[in-house]
C-alpha cells in the first residue's frame, strides 16, 4: 500500500557508491576472518573498548589493514554508519559460519556419490558439555586417501542411540546418507563398539556394509599399558619417572638449573671432542609428563631421561641439600628415596630395556 515503507525500498534507493563502500567494508571483514581461521587464532578478547591498548586479534588486524590503506581506514573507521561498520561480534560469527559452510560444501562435493568411512569420538569441553566430532575418510579422485573433519555437535548424552541420531542429523545436513558408509572407526568404549547396543551395531543394522575397524594404534597402546602395569618392576619404573618429573619440574628454578647443568656438560663434551656440532645437533631437552593416551610420549620421556640423567641426579642432590626447613622434611625424605632408586641398577636396567622396546613399538604405532 505504501511503497516507501516496503523492505526493498531502503536497498533500491541506495546509490552505487554506497553499495561499493558497503562491499568494501564487508570484504575487509571477510579477509580478517579468513586469515584468523587459517591461522587458528582467537577472534575476540576480554577488553575491546576504544580505550584498550590491545583490542585483540580481529580488531587489531582490521586496524592494521586500515593503517596501510587510507581508503579502507575512511570507509571503516570514519565514514561508516554506526549500525553498519560490519565488524561486530555477530558479524564475525556470521562470516565464520559462512566459511564453515563453504568448507563443508567443498568436502561433500569432493566425495560426490562415492563411498566413505566415518571416524567418531566424543569428549567433554571446558564447560562440561558432551561434544561429538565426526571425520570423513574417503578416496579422492586422484586415488589418495583423505581424512576431513566434517563437524562437531553437542550431544545430550553419550549413549549409542543419541550418538547415532546426531550422526544421522549431521550427515543429512550435508546431504550424505548412512547407505554410503563403508567403514566405521571408534575407540574401545562399550557405547561405541558394543556387540548388541553399541553405535557400531546400530549402524550395521541400517547398513551391513559399514564394517567396523578398531584403531590398531589404539589397540597397541592398550596392550602396552596392560603389559607395563602387569609387571611390577616396569610399573615401578613409570611411577618413579612420574615422581621424578614432579620433583625436577616443581619450580622454574629447578628447570633452569637442569638446563644450565646440561648446557655445561654439552660444552665440556664438545671441548674434548666427544660429540659433534652442527645444524640440528645438541638441541635443548626437557622432562615432559607422559600420558597413557599418548603412549609415544613415554618413549620421548625415556629418551630425554637417558640424555639428561647425570644432570637430573645433580638437581636431585641440590634439592636434598636445599630442603632444610621443617616444612620441607617430607619432600627431602621423598627426594632421598627417589635419588637412591634412580641410581640403582634395577631402575637403569628397566629404563634401558623399555627404551629399546618402546623404540620398536613407537615406529609401529606411527605407521599404524
């Protein structure tokens, strides 16, 4: 009835110049989002006010581009309408979501009508919400095996029915179906690979060609953990190593002392010709805590202990001498026991033995 009040009127009445300016502002924000996504950087910070000395990644990158282009600076920070600057949090999220949609679209186009396998895992995020991640594994047109992360979704719980419904929904979003699945891979949890009600079985009922494969590297890790914990001396070795990392890495002072002593020993060895110098040689080593989920980390820890052994002993001796107050008597007693056991034949023998064994299994694990 009143054309001037129609939603299309504000767009039609805009001049070509205004449309060009709008497009310039939008493309500048898109470029910033694409850069931050490509580098895996956070967009926002706790203080993005005008008085902040650091407005965090997105706005600082936007200001950097504006500082190097006078026209961009005028369009974004001087002449842009207050409700059309195109760099608010909502705009950032919209652009990032659009990038995710386009990326997922390219993945599904690459698959086409071919078959694929799915890899699924779930875990809690920092807000204690259960999240499920889905990865597609397929053979691309040139014959290479490709793995692509498709998406991560919130699941109300981790039972098999809920996980299957989430997988169905996520695949349907990208116009993929369960009938194209030719393989499925999960960890060893009962809700995943249960014989009757696990996710594996539910998918097999819909598609008998979706063969289940338990990750061989994961199986190898489970075997190593079970065997290591079943042997008393080997279990004691890893328990001692864990305490060793705690004591030596208890403070920055002890970590710095370990580095300094090791640097002195390297310089002495270079002077007498025991070790060679060159690019990539004599790198700095540290003690890192090993985890059962990454069994290869045990091998790295054992290697580093072997290299830093004499320096570690000196740091432990310093800790024993430095613990003089009554409050530190407990730590001193524990360190004395740790020092004696670390220098024992049984500890050194178990260390060298497991370093040799894990050196073999680590290559196998990486290959798997």
